[in-house]
C-alpha cells in the first residue's frame, strides 16, 4: 500500500462516515500484538490515497476515550505503511480567549490520564525519548498552511490537557489546569502522540473547541442536553460547522503532503538505541510482548 499519510478521526468522525462525507474502501480492523485495531479505511483525494481510522468506532461513540486501544490503532497504522498522522479532537476551552468552533493546532500537552497503556516498550528498557517538541513541527506547519489556503480561521498555540474521562472535569480541576498553563481540556491525544513518537512517526493534532470547560462560563444544568447544558444550541451549530469542514481539510492536506519536502526529526527518535546496537531497523522487533 503506497500511502504514508493517515488520519485519526475523533468525535463525530462516525457521523461524517454515516452521512457519506467521509467514505472510502474499508480495509477492516488489523490484528496487532495488542489486540484488534479500529477498522482502517483507504480514502482518496483526487489522485492521492491516505488511511483513515475512526478512534471511537464506525457507527457511533462506541468506545469512550479511556478505553480506546491506542496501541493497537497506532501499531496498525504503522503496519499499514503510515509515517505521518494527523488526529482531530474536540476539547473544551479553559480560557474565554477561545471561541466555540475555533480550530487550534495544539503545540503542547499536559498528561492528566491515569492507568492508560502509554508505551510500546514495557520490556527491553527502551522509550526514553525527548518530548520537545511534542508534536511534529513540520506537520504542524503544513497543517497551518492548509488551513490558511482554505481560509479557515485558527490559532497554532495552545496546551492541551488530557484527562482520564469519561467524566468531565470539576471546576477546581479546570482552575488547576489553567494555573499550569493549560488552554484546552480533552481526553484523547494521550497516549496517541507518545505512541506515534515511539514508532518514529510524525504526529500533529487539529482541535476544534467544542465547549467552555466547567466553571469558565456559568451554565445551569439542563437534563437531556449535550453535556447537560454546558453547551447551548448556537454553540452546537458552530461546532457542527467546524466538524463539517474536516473532510475538506484532510483531503487538501493529503494533496499537500504528496508534494511537501519538509524535514523533521521524528524519524530519528530511536536513533540512539540503533547506534548502541540494541535495536535494528525492523520496528516490529523493538516491541517485546
């Protein structure tokens, strides 16, 4: 399969698939040492093909963030030939400086998860890898250029706080994250970004602001509504507009990546271990299960 680009779809990916806005050849789930992945799809943008995976399921929000098999998904994409991953996520805003529906190319992460399997290297003494920059700078630049070309407003700064979920955060937790410099709070980019780095893959994330986090705005409880009233109908409309643009963004980015010659260091993350003779070029042999 001659494609090196993959997209991990977040919340609402399944809805776009159901509407036919994202469609392609279903390759199916891939068996990995960590269990089956979510099903892979092969999508086409003009003459360019790329891989797609819906993080939470094909038909709905079938697997919530704490229970996604992140290792299986990243392993499967690497095994299928992917070298560059763009993921999307719909976090809440910790600051009123963000508007609902706004795109954010996040640039750092605070890991507040607990108990997730966040490494491929449980054995072998591997995986001491720098995390600055967390996200691939080259892929972030190309994503930025793509959004500009499509005339979609965005910011390329914002620290994403990844919480365990599935519950939402308390007001006190949100205040804590703000004091640490967090700008957005979601549940999915960790451990994805760390796992991709371990397999020497480029990874960047495009977020859309889905709501204001608890305590940022004063909203009464409304039973039966999205986030129990944390979002209102106008904000829901703006989120839907942002999500609807994702097929266009990823198709354009796929075309850009074919022509781009952007150097980066992601493919050398494990070079130290190779120089020491502890591992070879076969990445599958790095993982001792």
